[in-house]
C-alpha cells in the first residue's frame, strides 16, 4: 500500500475524531453552565482550551477566556489548526487525495459536512450552536459507520481505525487529566451536589455517562477514573482504544519481518495499562500517569510515521512482494 495513501486515511480519521471531541466537550460545557447554577462559571472555559493543548496560541490572539472567545477559537477559528472547521478542512483534503481508496459515500459525507460547517461559521452566533455540535458528533459517527459498511476491511481501513483510536485515547486522557484537576479544588466540594454535577459533565464529555451508570450506581471520582482508564468494554476508555488499535496494527504488520517499532511501542503501552489499577494510579498521581501515557502515545505516533509514512522507512518495512507498489 502506498505510504501517502495510508497517511491520508490515517489523518482523515484522526482529524474527524478530533473535531468530534472538541464538539463534545464544548457542547457539554454549554449545558454545564446551566446545570451548575453558574457556580464558578467564569472558570469553566479556559480548561477547554487547555484540554485541546492550544492554550499558548489562544493567549497570543485572545484577551480573555470568555465563552464567546473560546467557542470561536475552538469552533470556527481558521487560524487554529485544531478548531472544528480546520479539522474538517484537513480531513476533507485528505479524503480528496484518496477518493479511489475510500468509498464515494465517505467522500460525499465529508464534503457536505465541511460545507455545512462553513455556512454555520458565517453566522457565528453562540446561541445557535447547540444543534450544530450535535451535528458534528453525528457526522463523525456517521463516517465511522460508512467506513465500517462501505469499505473493504483491508489495510486502508485498519489505518483509518488506527488513527481514530489513537486520537480518541489522547482526547479521553486529556479530558480526564484537566477535568480531574479542576473538579477536585478542595475537600469542601467532595460528595457535594456541585461535585456530582461536574463529574457527570466529565462523563458526558466522553460520551460515557450512560455506560458508567450501568456499571456503577453512584458518581465517585475513583470509579470515574477507573472507567475511563481501564474499562475493558467501553469503547472510549484508554485500555479499549489501545487494545483495539493494537489489533489493527497486527493486521497491518502481518508478515512484516522485522516488525516495525510502532507495533512494539503500541504493545508495550497496552501491557502497561493491563498491569495497572486505578488505586495505584491515584496513589502515585493521576496527572503523572496520564502525562507518561501521553508521552508514550506520542512515541507511538512518531513511530507510525517513521514505519509507514516516511517514504524511505515505509519501503524498507513492507513485505518483499509489496515493494513494487510503494
């Protein structure tokens, strides 16, 4: 498989997943300010920028982390490479370059979604965006469904799945890290009604609330952390994402000798999650655990690039019978 095709499919899915996550936590935050009776409302917007990892860029171009500034930055700011409009623009360009690899339904869906975002961006009215964020989330889910049902589950499909799951793991970790720090500002908030509202918002930010409640009758920070880090069945937990990504990696690298370093790094990351429990994580520091996880996840990303997308490395790693195609 051509390295440029693999890279385009991989990043197409990563950027759509990134846009979905941005839409999710902005949408939840808008509802949170209503549910929380405005307690600490002024402090609820900067963490969204921190979660995206773009706080330095935001601080350079915006005076204060107000609702309007943050929503604009994360949604329609074309200078922010991780805004929703920027993510879908890059995803569409990647899709355009591999239209002969993905299905026509996938291309049409991405193209139409991007045009819808452009139309919404011209209005830029916060009060009009509640339904918009739902549309973005649904657009991402619909793309996954189209890939599942209209593409052969070949290398291209596995590269797309790999990108989507790595991005999802990264965003789940970021949301948990930032929100956990903010949601435990002092012992006076623990087990309070406000505390419950905020932990519920965190779960909703990762689309985990309903599945969490099926597993746990009460909202408790240790159970929330355990569910999002280590749950074996929930499709947005770190463990599930990394395990599923490893299965796609196994399909991509089947027959490769030697196996690329990316496969080894991903396997090590899964083994670390498998051998760790939430009590030891909280005892040693959740932030430290997630910081190490994200560092190792970034290493996986670099190794994926070196193993498959950098042309020289990609040619030396593919099976002999496929080298003529690269």
